[in-house]
C-alpha cells in the first residue's frame, strides 16, 4: 500500500513553530519564513496568512492578500456552481462529492469556521461511519495546524465514539495514532506509549508524520512509563522498533543505556534526544518534565539493586558530582518518587522501598483493625438491646447520667462508677 504524504498543513505548522520558538538553536528563521510565505502565496492560503501575520507580527502585504482572497472567492464560486449543477442534474453521491471538495478547500486555505460548517453539512449527507471518521480526521489536522487542542480533543472523542459503534480496523488503528498524539501533547505518556506501540505494526496515519517519527514518539513515551519486562518485550526486542531506531539520533544508545544500566553513557545520549524533543511541536513544552521523569526512572532503577550505597559510588556511576546528585535525590525523595533516605554524615543512601509483601502485610493489619472495631461496636449494640429488653441485673447501681449498671459493667464513666466493660441500659 502506497504511503500517503504528510498533510502539508502540518508541515507548515512545524515551520511556524520553529520560527516562533526562540529557544531552539541552529534554526535559520529567515529561510523558514520565506518557505512559509512561498507556500502560502502558491496555494492562496489567505485566512492562514492573516492568522500567521497576526501571530508572528509579520507585516501584511495588502496587495498579495487581496489577490489571494480573490482567488479563494473564485474557487468557492466555481464549487458552488458545481454543487448547484449536481443538485439539479446528478445524484446524491455527486452532490456529496462536491460538498466534500468545498469543505476540503476551506480547510486547506485555513478558514476554520467555514470549514467546520462545511464538514458538518457533508457529514449529514454521509451514511458510512468510516467516511464520517475520515471527515473528523481532516478536521483534527486542521485544528492541529492552529494549535487548537481543545477542539482536537473534542473531535478525537467523536471519532472514538463512531469507531466504537462499528468502525473498520483500518480506521480504528489510525485513530490510535491520533489518540496517541493527543496523549503526548497533554503529557499522558503512559497512554501515549500504549497507543503508539500498538500502532507500530499497522501504521497507516502517514498524513500526520512518517513511520520513523511514530517510532520516535513511541520509544520516548515508553522509556519513562514501562516496567523493565514490558520495555524489553515491547521496545527492546520489537522488530518494528529495531528496523528504524538506528536512524534516530541518540535514541538507540539511550534505550540500551537505560535498559542495560549503563548510566554513565545515558546522559550523553539523552542530550541528543532532548534536542530532537525540543524542536518537536508536540513535545517541546514537555522537555523539562520529561528530563526529570527519565532521571527519576534511572535513579530508582539503580537503587533497586542496593539496600545501601555510598553517595560517591552512585555519583560515579552516573558521571555527575556528589553535590549535584545529593540535590537531585533530595528533591525526588521529598516528592515521593524515591523510597530512600540519605545519611549526610556517613555519605550513604539507604533504601526503604516498600515491597509488595510488606504493603500487603500493612494492608491486612489495617483491615484487621477495622474489622475488630466493627465487631466491638456490634457487641455493644447487642448488649444494649438485651439490657433494654430485660432491665438491669439484680444489684445494679443507678448512676448520675441516667444509666443503670447491667451487672456486666457500664460505659457511662460517671463519678463513682467502677465498671469499665460494655453492657449498660438506660433507666
């Protein structure tokens, strides 16, 4: 099956992202600006041109804008004539085809609101659930171009509902990629890893990005969320991952260093991966968070092998200074990410990681205490019922609080009462 090229709108959006994000080094922003403007002028993207000029502070070429708007109006008038002719002389299928062409044209030039209305009109004339999902995918890419992730989330939810009602496998597999991208952008790396790794064998969403990019996103998400056994099964030994990971700078060395506990090499490889993440419009704003998460995973994995270890030994293993590592570990311990404590005087890190057996034991004790408390309350309630029905036992004493000793003891605790056990009744 021939691979569909990436949607040109996402390519434009990535170039615009590189232009406006000033902390990305080695970017020729003037050249990118010319590339973006050339693409806009070539395809008469008047609405998108107005949006970009406003967002980036570029001067608006009024003559060019008027020329593009005239071209847009002429194309829409042509499509309106075709739709009118189809309605008068052809069938419903031909009418829908023209309406779809109009919606796609509006989406391509970047007219979000008009495109949304046009797609809604096409959907009303669409019977197939699969074709409805395709309409939603087109709109999702349009709103990704504009960075409107609230609308992206709503559209992904609608697509999921349609697929659950009876979508075909191709569209269900494609939906996983769209959901995975949304999960990446919203920092749900565990969900993103599951969705994207599931898509590696059936990837068809090349309109979003090429297959190599899918592998990059999947591995990046998996590194901080999968357990070691899962990481080996789904990533380290995955033929789909192994087929392309060598072409992604720094990613294979990072994966191998983390999995094989070669922490000294890990940070060097990670810098390359961070550079790729920083220049990605889906991951850029997660770089600091992700860097922290990966360090937490590495520190936790290292400490799992020790009951105690010196701070200097661990610092040497990671090729960092003891002072830097001490500050890192203190932050993670305080945040509850590492189960350890640091003996600053001795320079020793002691792990106090609760294992599953200890956690089960503590939970059993807690549940046992709760059960005993409930049994005691039930016993007291039964004794109260017995005393209320039979009256106080012979020789019972009356107390100031209005209770009478049942002979088994009372709980009134009034002055002069020497009873301490349960079992009392009201006079």
